[in-house]
């Protein structure tokens, strides 16, 4: 591990993922070199404190507090940015790119907020940014979109891209826990942060949709253009009722190409049990990608965690060293610094099936009045569920055929105004198998 | 589409997959060039007859009967081999490689039988062979193993890699059809050949395991070293009974690294309904890959068909043109012309859970005698199912804890010799979630 090799790397940020990456790079160094022909070696670890590095036994001689010294070292061909967050990470990545170092990162927030700007800088400096680890942890989904599926026009992506939310929803579905109970057990198991807002609000999923959507559709997806709903306001009643009707609740990041533009959203949705995404449980992530030639493909794996994310980070380093990432970055036209802002479908023009739930006072004619408002708005019902209950206010559940979201919200506004309606109606998208255009 | 571009390709064999490939290359030519920066164009189609090419409207001026002329054309940088079979395909691929042309193929039989020899020739001639389309149709599984998962030591792969078998098994499981009924309906639907032997015997899956296993484990898997069982002798009774016990029957291609060597097999197996592979239905394929860092990842998609396979073929062409395939072929050490023959686990040393079914005469003490033979061989039972039936010969079903396959066959031989046993006992592996070594 001396200074003779040209493939020295510097790791900035040695927390959970950084620690896993440091372990793979040190413990598997010989294996990786034999396997790939690249004499990769970890030369520096830069952090504010080295407690975690020490705890997992990373040699002290790698610790370096002077980031400038690292960037001046010609043996370092690549900087691994794993500190997370926006401000400091952006500064450090910018410095690395300007110093002519390739960068590999797992930072989805950074790539979602500043991807186009950072890609443009990397291009100017003739280096690259690897960001496989920013979406879906160890799942090689970025590689699928930038390599394996290159021959396709991507028609839709549906992603379970937040393991915390998927774990919470799985517990609610399988064990009947309330959102609060499931959140607490996820926190205990280390699967949710003390402040889980970024995850449960859907914002983390939106970061990933920004990144994946831009690559998939060859149009730049801007983070602030995505309508985002989280799982923190979900009612267990709907999860249970949906389950009875054959649907599993998932937080989905969705991008669908339509004739009128790209439909983007992050929201809880019901997925039919026969769809492979319905069976992606616990902390696992999965992304369904529909291409005009390949049809439906799905990629599943651990969306977070130390070593799964390290798997993606190290694969990116190798692909950069092999010249594969540079070649793709140079040739392919759909990196978000090269594309125009996506032409988006107006949310009210989205067509989907819906699950509707009304809380109504148990009076004669209520179902008729609600049904006729839906019908007046062109919404047709596929199923209706009202159980006999000895309460004044009872839930009335309906599922619809394909309907415009604009029609749904319009109808629901009217229904909310009815005297019989006790609380605002709930509507949740139902996702069925996306049509495949394979020949 | 004149001779000025350097990225002319020649398509040899314009059948189902060839036709799909020709369509993507012609209809999407502009799109592909804009997307990838590569001015790819289809210059020749070589075939014995052009009926299919005509039927799908491929321009006549592309038809060329003189293969030598094609190989002498300096504008052709790559030959797409899609004729299938062994003898002619091998001759034509060899000629192409010797003429200094890159090759892309969907021919699993050829790659399984002659991969190492052909890779060695390609290396000598400084060209490459792309074979993504040979395994799992449009699923970028070869790319996952040679790129996205590079940082891993692969611990196991479990693949549903034959769509015909998966379709037949899905029909048997979901509709209760017999093997013969399901085969006939698959043939009617164009999902099975008139002579389905290669598929239903498991041999096609063995071809794919040869290819994927060699890449995954970095040891050369020889086709003739894989024990192969097909689905053609399966009894609907076992599929139904397994289903009651919570298992779905799948034909699996399995490679597992163990301390004593690589355990390879193609055989019908019971997959627990909670495993994502259990939900891969109909003509879909999927491969679960377990890596020491990434844990469990799964890749799903259409394993055959015109345009899904074309998706993989065209992606390979682009990766070759971009220089990505050549770089990987040059640098990575685990191509099967560079590795040693896999050290294999003796089949009798394989440890697994098993489903056992005995056909026994309904006499007192039978269960006790069978159980004690199992117990004498160190096999312990997890469940036992015997239904009340008014017949002389009745099925007795058991599932076991982990047991050595050698112990199972030894015990079953003894049980077969019992006077109460009416026909040879059946044993089928039960696949549970493979342990993950993620940190």
C-alpha cells in the first residue's frame, strides 16, 4: 500500500457506509485486484473524528485531517464522498472535482439538489461522478439504466426506494401495528432515524426519483417539481381494508411517460398482490422499469446498510478506474447536465385507478348521493365495501376504474361538503401491472 | 446508412430474435444515436431465407447471402450471431472472430459448450463476445455480475432461467393442470417448442447456469458437471401438496459456494411463498444473487421473446462500441477462458431441506418404520401430512430439517425396499432464504 500505484482513493466520511466501504477496500484489496486487474488501495480517510474507523479496526496511518493534502496527492485518483448532507458535502465534492479527482458518492440529497451543476463541473474538469450508491443501496439500478437497458425507451419506473418506509409499511400490513408503533420498532431496530422526517415524509424517495427519473427518461427531473406525500398520515384502517381487497400499501416513487408529459409522484399506493413489487418486504428496495423493447424488468436488493451500500460504492470506483464510467459519462446524452427540464403532465390529468374511503353518518341515501357525485364526475366504481357496524359514523370504501385525478379531487371536494360526510375523504392510487409494449 | 460510419453491424440469422433486433436497430436508429453518441447502423442481414425479414418490413437492400463479403467489409465492426444451434453457429462465430469482428450472441448452448474456447479465440484476435442475451433474455444479469456486483464475492445464485418451464409450472400451480395439459397450452401460446425437450429436460437452464456460474464464482463451470433434472416427470400431486405447505414449485438453476466446493444443480425445487422468486410467474425469469457485501439482490424480466432479447443484444452492441465490453473483457480475471475448473461439492454432501413423498400401503406401523429409517440416517422431520383416504395405497408426505443429500438417498433406498412401499419415493429440495452475510 505504498505510493507507487496510480489507484489510490481517499474516503471522506467514515460513518456507517464509510466504515463498510473502508472494510471492503482494505480487507478485500487482494481479491479485488485479482478479480478486476485494478490495484486499488485506500490511501486516506478524512473525517472529523475517527471513532468509527477505530471501532472497526481501520489502520490509524490512513487517517488524514488535511483534505487539501489529500487533493494535492497525485496518487489519489478518486475521492469517495460519504459525509451526507448538503452544504459541507457540496463544498468537498466541488473541491475534489476542481482538483481533477473523480468522485464516487452515496449522497442522494446532494445529487438530487445539485446533480446538474455538479455533473457540469465534472465534465469541465474531465472527471466523473459515480452515484450508484445514491439510489437503492446495493442494487445496480443506475447501471441498469445507463448500460443494460440502453436500447430502450423507458416508459415507466415504479420504485420502492426507501427501506425505512417499506419496513414500517410491512409491519403495519403484516402485524397490524399502527404507524406510531411500527415507527418505534423501526427506530429500535436501527432502521429509522431518531428524526425520521426525511424518510417518512417521502422526501428521500423524491431525491431518488429525481436521480433515476432523469436517467430513465432522458429529461431533467427537478426535485421541486415532484408532488410528494409520505406515509406519516396513513391510517391503519386503509392498509387493512386494502389488504382485504387484494392490495398491499407501498410508498412508491413513480415516473410514467404519457402523451402529455411525464407523470411524476411520490405517494403511498396500493399495489396488487400479484405484482412483484407487492412482495418486496421489510428493508428491501426494488425498482420496476418498463422499457419499450424489454418490457417489465425489476431490480431488488437491500436499499441501505453498511456493506450493501459499500458494494455499490466500490463497484463505482472499479468502473471509474476501468474507464467505463468516464466513457459512459462522455458518450451518453442523458446525464442531467445535458438534458432539458422534463415536460410534465399536470397532476390533475393523471389517469389511474383509485381507492376511496369516506367517513359517513349512517343515514338512508348516503351511498346513493356519493355514488351519483362520483358518476357525475365520470368516475365509475369497481367495488364497494360497507360493513355493518353499530356506530354513527362508518367507513365506506370504494375502488374505481381508471379516472382522472382532477375528477377525483373535484368529486371528493363535493362529497366532503355533504352533510353526511364526517371527515375529509381519503384517496389512494391503485397500481396495476403497467402495460408492456413488447413485441 | 452509407458506408461512412464506423459502426456498421451485420446480423446473422433473422428469426424471432433476429427480427426484433433488426427492428430496434432500424426503427430506433436515430434515437439510439442521440442517446448513446454511437452512429450504429445495420448494414447486412445474412440468412438462408429472408421470409421473416420481409414479413416485418426490413429493407431488401440489407439482405446479403455472401457471409465472406460481410466479413471483408471494414465498415462492419461487429457480427450479431442469432442463428442458434451449435455446429453452424460455431463456424460462423469463429470466422467472424478470426476476421477481427466483435461478436454479440444470444446463443446459450454455444456459449455453454464452447465458451472458454471462443473467449480464448476472441482474446487472441483482440475482439470481444457479448452474450448478455444468452441468459435471462432482456434482464441485464451478465452486466450485474460483470459490473454492478464486482465488489462482491458471490455466495450463491438461484435462477428461474427458463420461461417455458416457469410458464408450465405456473399453470400447474395456479390452475391445477397436469404437466401434459400445461405443456399443450404453452405450445398453443407459442411459449413452448413443438419438441420441448431442451427446455423441459432442464438442459437449457443448465446452459445458463454454466455461463452465469462461471462469471459469478470466478471458477469455470463445465456443462457436463452439472446434475440436471427437468420438470417432465413432475407429479401434479406434489405441486399441490407443496402449495398447501406454503411452497411454490420452480425449476431452479442453483450455484452455492460451500466450504467443500461449489454446489451446482438444475432441478425442480420448492420455494417458500415468502421468497421473491416464488412470485416470479409465467414466462418471466429471475435470478437471485447473494454477494458477501450486497446480500440478496434479485433481477427479474422477460427471459425470452423477440424484443426483450433484442434489448439485451443491442445493449451489448452499444457497450462494445463504447469500449466498455472490451475493457471489461481485457481487465476482469473471471472470464471462463481465464479460470480453472470449479472445485465442486460432491452431490451427496449437499445439505438442504427436503420434501419427501412416499406411496405406501395403508397398514399399521408404516409411518413408524419410515420415520425410524429416516431417523437412523440422521434425518429429522419438520412436518408430516397423511390425509384420510379410502384407498389401499396412500401418499405420505414429510418435510425435513437440513439433511445431507447422501443421507436422503440412502434412507430412501431402504424405504423403497420396504414391503409397504408401493412405488419409488420422491424427494424435492426446499429452498429457503439463503443466509446473507451483510454487515
